């Protein structure tokens, strides 16, 4: 065997070994990203707060995701409801006298329904009943799994159907990030018809949201982002490259208020613009220029309350 052939053979083996190692890393990383950990585990900090060594450790071994727990309960009288969906989910129902309708609230990734209580209070003041929902893996709901809005869409439909069966005809949906995406998929693929939706910072596709997390750590997205999406979908039983809210928007014809923070480092303005363009019904886009991927009500209380109040009054 010539020196050249030996060099080629060794190079091929090195490439195969490297590719195998990248897949092993992706398998562990994707599992930790889509499965919460029970027990006393410290959550991985935001990428901007990590040291270089912590970023490397996170890129190799994945994020620490403690299972989200409800840290508080409603200040007013409420009812805890358990619904059977693709997982058993827990909801808090809060009612008022002579409501104009009901708003269902869906939280984002790695949070729970208690984080939505401030928004629920606003909706109650505006004259609506509210139903706050823990997605699977969070709060009082079953399991430790999350699929970033894919399987959660079935849970959106379960909540919508529950209210419909109780005779509620004026149902609105409010969703943040993953919750917004789950609502969009439910409307697109599961044929629910809310009277209107308010969605905050939905990502454009599963692949783009994974890429964004690599970019916040100033790490190259290729090929690890693609491997992470592939293995994450395989481990959770769906084709993750097809999880595409930009496409879901094409089947959404109900009135939509789309809210976005211009300094969001997890969702780009282009993703938001593409989603907005594809929405087929009455729609409004509201940009909060100094907000990131965060609670807009806390950052812009007066503006947020005005925007949602105006939307609900008009529709």
C-alpha cells in the first residue's frame, strides 16, 4: 500500500470516527433538550452568562433542564382540572360573572402555567374567563417530555374541545413561544377554530430555533444543529424538520395578534415577518423595540395591555 493510500484510508477513518462522535453527542444533547430532569438540578444559564468552559461543556453534554414546577397559585378562587390528552394535563380554571368568553393560556419552553398568572389577571380584568394549562412534562401535568410544540398541539386541541363541550362559543388562545407554536399547529393540523389568537414570539421552524441556540453561544450550526433536530425528532416519534410554524400560518384564518421583541436572540425578525406574511385572516403585528425573548407584559405593561385589549375589543 502506498503512502498516499494509507493517508486517504486514515483520513476516511478519522472522518467516520468524528461523524460517529458527533452523532453520539447529538443523541445525548437532544435527549436532555426534550426531557426534563427530576430532582435538585441547577438549570443551565443563558448562553451570554456562561464562561467559555461552560459553553463547551454545554455544547458537548447538553443543557440541564430541571422539570418546571408551579411556584405559586392563583390569588383568587380557582378550580384544578385534569384532562386526558396524549398525556394527562393539569389546568387552572378561573371564572368571573358574566364573561365575554374564555381565553386559554399556553406557556413557553421550560416553564409552567404559574408564569402566566400575570397575563391571566389582565384577561380577567378585561372580562374573560381564563384556563391556564401545563403542557406535558411541566407543573402538574404528566411525564418529563417536551417536543417544543409538536405533540403539545394535541393538548391545545384537548383544552379547546373541553371548553366547546361545556358550551363555550367564544374561545380565544394566548400562547408564548412554544405555546404559540403548539396553538398554530393545532389550528393548522387539528382543525380547531378559535375566535382569535394572540401569539408571542413563535419560532419559524424547529431547525431555526435550534440554530439560534447554537448562535447565541457563537458556535457553528452545521452539522450539529441538523443532527440535534434529527435525533430529537427520532427519540420523540416525529419528523422534527417538518415542525414548521411558518407553514402552519398558511392555514390560520382567524384574527391574529402577533407580538415580538426586536432584541430577541432566539427568534429572528425574518421568522416573524414570514409567519405574519403567511397568516390568511385579519392580523396585526406589534413590535416591542427594547424587548428580547421575555415577558412583554413586565417590560411594556401599558403598551401590552392596550394592544391585547384593543385586539379583543375589535374581534
